[in-house]
């Protein structure tokens, strides 16, 4: 039987060795980090015949995919949905035995605050960029709407180099679209600011259009027209919470022979004679043929500083942002009559009104499984924190709860009296994709490839969403095995 916090393989079975695979030929791979990227890497490594050990520093796997009981209602306090039109996360959920529990939001109709009034987010936009002036009439001022309308008459040469999202979008349709629509949507995904974030890395659909040139409005309309061909809902979740995915994966990996150890922070990584790797934890050192690093950029940079200094330098240059989730359990009667999935608060609105929150999510409206748990209690998820802001990260839980309650009460126009709350901080949880990020990632991967036997996974690479992290973990597993003699 496993000790608390640790799952292990049956005695006498090399970790991760499939039946019929000689243990002597199976490469031993250590995955550092038990978030969804690391677990996805371990899943791929097992499929390729490796012996796998996952080392997670915290008491449980899952990284930022966690859930909490708030007033008798179990809810996600990290990511609560995945992009369903990217298959990686949903496919992995099915592989982990959760296929029957994949669900879709009951509503995805969110609103955005503009001059103190909530407006429904226009449909058919690309990261808030509309396809016509009519879509933003009422949300923007008349002169701002006319600025959008004028876009199709502007010269539109191809864009040669990566730029900040705000620079490109404001140049095409005006600053108001950036401030009122793009900024709150980007802030929800990256906790970042559009004047610092890379167009190429964060909104690749707009980047591909910008490289070709032409009207941005026309490109957005074309993208919207093509969407029905993809079929199915845009987002998916898991009944009981997206955090069930790492929980199920951990059990699935252990059942297939991997070792997953929690409470095991890796303190050093070095190359051993003969090309192997030494991985050190407070409990001791183990040797591996290859290593996958699936930890936040600052931790990965520290581990690679001596072994692969070029990669460490690239990682150290990536800025990170933190955010705070305050999940408030509120009497159902206090939220009576509210429709839609939630409300976004642009920074310009927050500054004008003295608000700290950047978004509210009505969890019971969005997910039927949440609503079914307690008819007398509803959970309101309140998000705080953007790049460069530390107030909510450093504050006491009591202060965060008070701020979240006060701001939510103002925004919803009713007094809220939470019966319970959970405050969760994700420090350094969101890498900031600055202009030139794609080039940085290419240099980083090249430096690791030259070294051989070590690969990187995680949100610092190709996207912060769950599907992108799963894809990064899968790719890292293949990169780590590349060139090893037993890479099945």
C-alpha cells in the first residue's frame, strides 16, 4: 500500500514498464512537476514504453487545477473549463476514464462592464475584436463605433514582425475596442496587459491575418462564418470539476505502473557521467536517462542554471503574473434573477470605479452539476489580480473576502452576505507572453535539444489553457526520449 501522498508500483515491477517490455531496455524518465502538463507527459512516456517517476513538490498533484468545498458546494478554484475545439484535454480526460463526465456549459453568455452598465459581450468576435461596427453599437460611444466602421477603408499592408496586441488592434479599430473588449478578455486568460502581450503568441488567429494584410473586420467575419464547420460547443468541463482530470490521471498512471510521489520538491538537476541525469530531492538523489521539467518558468530556470544555462537565461527572462480566486458561497435568494455566466470588468472601468475585481462567474448558472449540489446556496467566483499587481496576492484572506464581497455587491446591484468563502492564490501561475515570445520558445527548445535528454513542458511554451498544456507535455515526452536507444 502507498504511503499518504504517494502512489507506487507493485513490488518487483519497474515503474512504467508495460507487460512484455524488458526492463533493461526501457528508459527511466523522471517528470518534475505533477500539474496537468507533467501528468500528460507521464501518460505519453508510458505509452512509449518508458519507466516513469513523477515528482511533485506540493502535497497533491494538479497544479492550478484544484477544487474546494465552499459552503457545501464543490467547485473548481482553478481553470473551470477547457477549449473543446482543441481535442487534447478532452481526449486525455477520456483516456483517464472521465469520458462520460465531460459536460458543456449551460450558458456561456457573459457580459462586460462599460461606463457602469453591463452589456452582453458581442457574439462572433476574435478575442473581443468585432466583425462589424454594428456589433459594438451601444457598448462603445458613437464616435468609437464610427472608428470601427472606418477600418475597412484603412491601408492594410502585411505585418512583418510581432507586435503587442494593443498596438495592432488599436491601429485598426481604435483604442476603445482594446480597452473595453480585448483587455478584459486577455486579462481573463493571461492576467496580462494588451500593450505588453504578443499578438503572435496570444491571438494567433489575428497574427496569421495580419501577416497577410487586409481588413481586420473582414477577417473576423470570415473566421466567424467558418466556426460552425468545427461543430460542437466551444468549451467543455468535467462533472465534479476540471480538477478531477489530474486526480483521475494520477490514479490512471499509478495503475499502469508509474510512480507518483508528492511532497518531493526537486532541489537540483545535473548531468551525470555517461549522459544520464541526477535528480535531487530532500529525500535523496535518483538517476534518470531523461528528464521532463513541468514546473513554472522561475523554478525551471533555477534547475537549468548550471546544466543548460542558455535555456535557463531564456526562462528567467519570462515575466509571470499571479491571480487570486475568491469563491463566495451566497444564499441563492441573493442572486435571484441573474442570468448569464458572469461579468468582465475592464481595467479602465475598475480604475474609474475604484474596483479591485476583474471578473465574476456565476458558477451555478454556468454548470448544472454545480447548481444541483445545494439549492439554497450558489457559488460566485470572483477573480482579482493582473500583471504587476500584488495587493490581492499579499493580502490576508479576510481582506480578499471583504473586497470580493463589496465589489461583487456593487457590480450586481444587491447586498451579498456570503455564508462561506475560499481564497486561492496562484502566484507566478501565468507566464506573460511578451512580444517575441515565439522566438524565445524556439531558442529555448533549441538549447535543450543540443543538450539532449531534458525537455520542458508547461504553460510557458505554447499556451496557458489546459489543451495547450497537455500538448506541451506530450511534445516534451517525445523530445526527452529523442535519441535515447530505448525510445520505444
